[in-house]
C-alpha cells in the first residue's frame, strides 16, 4: 500500500467562514503539499441544538460550492472536495449545473462528495422526507451524470423525470469524480455501485478495519473491477505510525478535521503540524 495523501476539512466553517482567513489557510495547505480542501454542508440546523446535529445553530458554515469557488480563484493546484453535499435535499439539475460550473472554474479540480442525509429536522425544513432518501439520491446522481456525460441526457424515475434538455459547459473531468459517504452496509454498496470513492467521517483504526471488511464485501457483491478510492477523516491525532496503519487498511486519503473552536493562529499551527512531509504521507 502506498502512503495516503492528506486533505483538510472545514474550509468553509468556523474561522474559515471569514473569506480572507479561508484563503490564507487554503494557500498554506497548498504550499505544504496537502492534496485537497474539503467543505461540509448543512443548509439549516435545529435550534435549539438536538442530537444528532453536529453543530450549534449560531456556528457559521458557508455553502460548500460557493466557498470552494472562492478558494478555486485563490489557489492553483489543490483539489476541492465537498464533504459532503446532502444530495436528496438538492434539485439534481440545478446541482449538476453548479457542479459542472465549479469544475470548469477550477480547471478540473473538483471532487463531488455526497451523502444521503441523517438530520431529520433539516430535511423536514427543506421539505424533503427522510423516507426514500437513498433511492432518491441514487436517481439524482444518475440524472446528474446523464447531464454531464450523455449526448442526449434523460432520466425517468420515481423522483426525477426529464428528457429533451441539455446543459453546457460539461465538467472538465470526464468522468467527474464522485465520493459517497456513510458507514452502513447500504452506504458501502452505494459507493461500490455508483461512486469513484468512499468517504468515512471520524473513523478510528479499529472501526476502519470493520469498515474495510464491509467495503470489501460490497465491492465483491457489486462485481466492481476498478479500485474504490478510500478517504476518511481520522478520529485520532496523526503521526507517521498511525498514517502507516491507516495505509495498511487501504486508506488512500486522510482528511484532517480541526477543532471548531480554533482561532486563525491555532488553525495555522494545526495545518502546519499535519503537513504531509511531517506525517510521512504523500504530497498532493
């Protein structure tokens, strides 16, 4: 197994919700050899906070695609990932246009990370039921790919139905890489069937070993022949030994997540401490 690369999470929230702070951190990460920047998504969160909401309602978080477009204009090489867009609460045709536009504006640096939702109050407020969200997400992704790749885009399903339309420009990347998140057997199957990679959030070494077994079963069940790229946000502090242990479990990218309360100075130190060369990781 080769050494994983290092990505940086939360470039659109907390201190990085401030535009120039985000640029400073993004440019620092690029200069230190990070391979990617990742932006999460919550359109709304419940107030007052209730489980399993990951954040307080007053915590700032920018729209991931808008934030990544801002960073695309101020960086040159580093990849830009959504970690993750909550697919069933988005209109797939509008999202397909936004994603293609960002891939064009970034000159082919986008990684589309998607998830199927877990926060019921958010989905309810947006007007999308939790029931059927997996099937809805599968249909939405297929529809988006048709708009990006097919000569005559079309989709006919339970949740999306169109033909006789088209959208240009198409993404620079053909195909545009899609990473699917989630820790369940169904999520692993979705990644094996429909995505280029899988993303696990706050996964320790013991849990990664369990996820690896489930992913391998999903890959076999799906009859997948091409590799499934594995990205995870670790739940523990990294050092060279830990990076090597994740590599042994088939992890291709470690996306480090700073604590929400960090100041800009603290976040700068965090980015420097997790630089690929310091951790024995591959550079982007």
